[in-house]
């Protein structure tokens, strides 16, 4: 009887951790398909509306490497419960926001709360499994990591098409309330969480503030550089200086202070450096492509938000199937590097084939590319986390895992920002090239305009303004074609980015981890 009760409690804890982590990760991408609606409702440009996505990503980048410290300072259960409550309250405020910048602020607060939902959930989840089953636990959690951002657009598309966009935030409220109640009732405190002597725990204020300033300034540069003409703008020059000083101070301080918020000294490991760079690339590719695809098919190919989301289902399904097998393979001692190599190959195929899509490409074309992305991401997420700690001392593993999680989120934040800026730049280039080929004395152009004009008149249009309307239709067609080419260039950039990072695999140690070390990785993964 007691065994059945413990088994039920274990299932409740696992479901609580997985649902909290997936809820956090869904929110990284659920907004993607709603940007057009949000920008229209709140009277903002699409470029400004993208801050709703990046504010969340920036908050994640800042808070994730600090979760270990915050768990020690407040106690893991207290910090986890407070984070769920903050995430849930911020979700309510996001849905209630009446201006863009109020929404951006609460998205940032949502990201601050969401950081613990990812990292602390991971540690609590792994505690529920025996050492020999840690690989399976890693596969289950890794499935949530990659499925969350993928099903976000699917859920968001359905909500936007049938309800108000605010529901994409309000839907978190009942889940968050249930998760908070289950956490309070069933997750137990560890012995170290009682009678915490906070006087012995030094808060690294300088490191935390420097990291926030550096990452925030750098993100602003990536988001606004294109529209503000880069270094011709005083704002960009100011934020460039802030980014250099902030990140420079952060690195110097963390290497010299006795109790750093983030222990950068573990980065002396060549293997960890290589793993973090490749994890950054993985985050760039995953978040960049998940941002790019739904925007492209909605703005250029006429998909509804629901159709855009449904087109991403194949990638989510193959990830669900692949992740447990990958986790089990790692548990049996298969070298993580083999999965990493396969993941890179699949992601390069995904980026290149997506960039070759024609304007009339059907869903089958994108199904193949989404499957490559889904399996590729599965082969990279947990294997790279496992690879990151190869060769590290047991006491350094939590710091290595924390840094690896940070680099994945940082890559995602940069991926979204760079895709947005790059697509804007390439659109202007392609449109200029297309317009330059239109000559007024070109008989083909004249024939095309006359044909459109006659078609308008035949449908009952005003003959006087028909020619002007024909030029407007042609202008729209040119813009549509330029936009399509710009997004395809974004996918090609992802493939190139992965190709250019392949040499960093030479930094990785091709070593099989023993069962004891894998168990330590699992226990430290929070």
C-alpha cells in the first residue's frame, strides 16, 4: 500500500515538473504566430512587437545561470514555488496589457519566473529516478525542451484564429495554480533547505548587474541596429559601449571574485568551451527557425495562424518519438558526440532545403524540412548537455550545466533577433533588385500592366483608376516575392551558421561517460 502511495506521489511530481517546464518553453514560441495580431491591436510595428519575444528570452538568459545560487539562498522549494507564482501572475498581467511596452515589461517578468521552471524542474525530476534510469529521465526532460518551443506556435495559432490573443497568456493561469498547489503539497524540502544561514552566502550584485546590462544592451543592438542605421545612431553607439563594458566587467569580476554568481573558471575546459559554442548554435537554429517559419508562411504564403502551427506538427511528433531513444542510448553508453554530429547534419539539411522552397511550395515540402529539424534538435539538446561535462570534476558539473543552459537560451535570443534584422535587411535588398529590373519601356511589363488593368475593368472596376490599381497590385506582388526571398535567406543563414561551427567539434572529447558520472550529471542538472 505504501509503495503504491509513493508511486502515485512520484508520478504527480514528475507530471508537475514536466508541465511546468513545458509551460515555460511553450511561452518562448507561442507568441510567434500572434505577432501580427498583437502589433495590429496595440498599434505597433512588427519589429517593435518582436520585443515581446526577445524580452522573455533575455530574462531567461539572465536568470538561468543564477538559479543554482537563488536555490541555495532561498531554498530550492521556496524559490521554485515563488517562480511558479511569479510566472502565473505575470501571465495574467501580459493578457491584461493595453500597451506594447507594458506587455514587454510583463513578458520580461514572466521570463524571470520561467527560468526556474526549466532548470529547477530538471533537478527535481532527476531525483525521482534510479541512477540506471537517469538516461531515460534525460530523454523525457529533453523531449519537453524541444517539444515546448515547437508546439507553442500550434497552440498559439489555434487560439489566435478562434479567440483573442490575450488567451495565449491567460491559458497559463490554471496550469500555474495547479502546479503551485502540487509543488507546495508534494515536493519536499532537502535537508540543506532548513535553517539556511544566509549570512554565509554572499550575493554577487556586481556580477548579476553587469550580466543584465551587457546582455540587455547587446540584445538592443541586434534588434534595433538595422532600423537605426547601426553606428550612425547615437543610441546604438551608447548601447554598444554599455554591452562592451557590461560583459567585460562581468567576465573580469566573475574570474576574480571569491564567490561568483556564475563560475566562469570552469571554462578553462576545452571540451566545455566547444560544447557551449555548439549549444549556442543549437539554440540559434532551434529558436531562429521556429520564429522564422510561422511568420513566413503567414505573411507570404497566406497561411492562417492555425495552419502555420499545424505545419510544425511533424517536427514535434518525430521529436517525441526520438528523444526517449536518444536518452536510452546515452544511458547505455553511446558517445554523445555521435548524436551531435548527426544533429548538425540534419540541421544543415533543414536549413538548406527550407531555403530552396518555391512560393507555391506545398505542405509536403515543409514536412520533410520540419522532420529534419525535429530529429536534429533532439540529437543536439541532451547530448550536448551530457558532452559539456565530460572531463569536469564532480564539484564543477553544476556550473558547467548552468553555463550550457545559459548558452542555449542566449543562442535562442540571438537567433530571434538576428533572423528579424537579417530578414528586414534582405527584404530591402531583394526589393531593390526586383524594382531595378522594371523598365517602363519593357514590353513585357507593359503587357503585364495592361492585362491586370483589363482584368480589373472586366470585374466591374473603375476604368479611370484601374491602371493605378494595377501598379499597386504589381507593387504588392514584388514586395511579396522580396519578402519570401528574405525569409529563405534566413534559413540558408542557419545552415551556413551550422556549417561554420563544425570545426568547434574538434574541441570535444570523444569519451564515454561511466554510469556513476552520468548519474552525477543528472543530479547536478538544475
